[in-house]
């Protein structure tokens, strides 16, 4: 079953600062409470992110597919995940609000069995929301 879960938040950080941080593809272990570690190998498309989930929750691996600086858009796929998904793609976009602040739109597209779809969508919604909040806190320091 294909599911698309968008998470949208306006944060008290400029759009330029938010995009700069996101485009560097690291620091997810600082932003996301669910993560213990985040290590990046490479830069730009083809770079890989290796993460571990807190409390021995498993390992995650992302492959960066696209970094569009003009459009402030990052796309990654997740070939390794402990979650019950068959396919997982994340798209992170940063838009500038009328007041110059960032509106972060983080959309997860995933394939899963029908019985797992709702629980994965809820997990993703909470984790990404927490991660955007963590990014805002980190960049506001």
C-alpha cells in the first residue's frame, strides 16, 4: 500500500539558515530524539547517511538522491530501515514565509502492507515533527 505522509511546520529560523542546515545532510542525531548517532559519508547526490535508533532500535541508512539548492529541496531514499516498509523516500523542502522565516515541508512516501500503513504513518509523523522541532532548537542557539 502506498502512503504519503506530509509534515509541515513553520519554524522561527530563516529559510536560508534552515536550508543551509538541511542541505549539509547531517546532524540528524542532534535534531531527532529517536536517533543515537548519524554519520555521513560523501557529499551531494550519492552520499550516504548511517544512523542508529535509540535503545537498540535498529539501523537506518539513507542515500541522498537530489540536493536542489535553487529549489531548496532534498530527496533521499532509505534502503535500510527497521520499520515495516518495502520502500521509503523522503523529500524535504524549505519555503520562505512572508516574514522570512522557514516553512519546512517534509514528505515521506512509503510502501507497506495495508495493516502496517497507519502505524508507520503515525510513527513518521511524530518522529519528523520532533526532528523539525529539534532542528529549530539547534539553529536558534
